[in-house]
C-alpha cells in the first residue's frame, strides 16, 4: 500500500508507492482543480522533499478528474488579478519548479490544463496529455501575461515559433494538436493518461540508475545556456563521476544476467561535489 504524505492542505494530495513513485494530485475537483496559493506552496514543498528523499525515484503530477488544472480561480471575480504590493509576490507560484529538482517529474495531464495549469505542466520533464482535453496559455486574453517561467520553458520544449504562437495568441488547442506542436510527449485517451504515466514512472524507478538520471536531467535543462565545448567538458566530467562506480558495474551485470538492477548509489550520497544542488541553476 502506498504511504500517504501530509502536504498540509487538501488542495494537494500525495502518496509514495513502494516502487519509489511519488504521485502528487492537484485536488480541488469542485473548481476543476483551479490553482490556489495553498496548492502552489504545497507543491513546491513536495518537490523539495522529493529532491532530498532517496526513497523517491520519480514524481508523477496529476489532477483529480475530470481536469488537470483549470487555471486561476475566478470565484473571487475580477479581484483575481489585482496588483500585489507584497515583496514576496512572484510570477512563479511553485518554488522550486519541477525542472530544478534532481528527480524526474512526469506530468499526467489527464484533463483540461489552462493558464497556470498548463505552465505548471511545462515545468515537468515528460508530459502525457489527454486527447480530448482543452489546453492553452490564455493569460493575454485575461489582461495579464504568461507566467511560471513559460517564456523560458516553452521555447526550449517546442521552439520559438510554437512559443510565439501559443503565448501571443492565448488560443486553446486539443491534445492532438499538443502532440503536433511538440508540447506533449504522448497523447492518449483521457482515462489512459495516468496509468500510462505510472507505468513509465515504475519502469524508470526500477531500471534507471538514480545518479545517472539526476545528472542527465540537470545537464539537459542547462544545455541551452552551454556551447558544444562546454557540453563535451561536462559530459566528460560526469562520465568520470559515474564510470567504475558500483551502479556502472551493476547496470551491465543486470543486463547480462537478465534481471532487474539493484542500484546502490543515491542522489544525496553520490551527487558530484562540484555540481549545483536543487537551489541553484546550472
């Protein structure tokens, strides 16, 4: 049975499965999981916990059906976008974002994802999306602007032309078009999204080496700021970090013996000393 994790709010549910898959569920079904401050704070705290907990191998972010996240909560009327004078205000309400932690994060976007709901999914490493759901970064149609690092994540994920299309028009689109645009890793019938994401997460948790995945993720997200020579240098340094270590031997032996690997290295115990941690960028 999975272990239930107390997030401090019913707006975000979390449970850790025996295989190391942590499932985080946006949970305001009466509002189609409209985003709340409590949800954002709890999700950031959960990501922080996942980064330092070696029992967590993969995070899956999803929503309580029938939606993933409908975006901003308009129940307060026009006040939703009133100016905040607080020095604590940030256009990114989830800190750290999913791309900054060292564990892979899969978004199981099992229904509509609008505005902040969609930009949260862009934080993730892999996105499984629902065929018939509605998606969009619609903020320019509400008199504000896109948020949550979307000007940084979207061009990297789908290219400048697609980013300009979606951010400047604020138009909505379906899961089928999301695949064509390159923002979805896979598109499936709505009810199949979460099971498919969990299947991939389980495979990653069992068959991929934790440190190998963590350094690969960090280098991948930082790669756009690096030139080819810097990439070569960092890949070489990281190969020296993992080559000849227990997991490099175990990975080969498990393959030859046709069995599941038994990894012994962990992100916290075997992270490269010279490399930035989750609070830093590459």
